[in-house]
C-alpha cells in the first residue's frame, strides 16, 4: 500500500478514493453519472473495501481470491475488483432512483458477490487495461491536492481554537467581574 495509507489522516487512502472515482468515470461512465445525479458518494462503501482489502462484507471465497491477486499484483487490484464489482451490479445500481434506496442496496451488495469466477473474469479481462503507471500519476496528483486541503483545514482549526480560547478568556473575565461585584455588594 502507498505510504501514509493508514496514518492518522488516511491521506493516501483518501487519494485512492478520488482516483477510483476517476476510473469509474472512465470505465463506467453511466454509473458515474448516476452517482452524481443521485448525489451519492460511492466512497462511503469503497473506502472501507480498500482499507480492509474487501474483508468486511464479501463472501470468504471472493475476498480470498481478491487477496491472492492483491498479494501478487499489489494495490491496483483494489481498483480492478472494485470496478468489476460495480460493473457486475451496474443494472441494479442504475435501477435505483434515490440515494437512500441505493445506499440500502449497496449495504447488501456483498451478499450477491458469490460468483468469484465471473467477478475475476470481469476484473482481469472485461475492464482492461489498468496500468499501474496511470494509477500512480493520479495518486500523486490527488495526494498533492489533499495535502493543500489538509494544510488549509489545519489553519482553520488553529484560527477556531484561538478564537474559541479568546472567547473563553473573555467569558472568564465577565464571570470574574460578576463574582467580584457580588462579593463587594454583600
């Protein structure tokens, strides 16, 4: 897995989700458009697939095949199998007309992934090519963007903490003044 995939920011894992969305747009454009139309963020599901290498809700035989491929070819397998799974369920996904219904169906998606040979065939033959060099370039691009976004968020967090701290100090001064007035008035 790329560096910083499992660190406290999960920055490389987030970059992979952006790469995945690009790959879905390239290889499954109607599905990508459908996700946009429903304002559905597929990474709500695929993020965990990538982090746990599909172990969370997919039948054992299926995720063991994915793991075999992953150990042989590396992290590009995550993209291959995710796109293959989405392709194998494309008709069902496109039939959903609202985000809540799609969300409910995606939660149960793992139960339908029992034909490991079909999914593997799709991952390795039906959706080629998957050049690692392209994935690496896209990862790098998204990592750079995410680093800038994280820096901006950190600045906002620091500004908020400073502002909040100043507000607390001002409130403490007011409380102190009220307490002093109460004590001197007795």
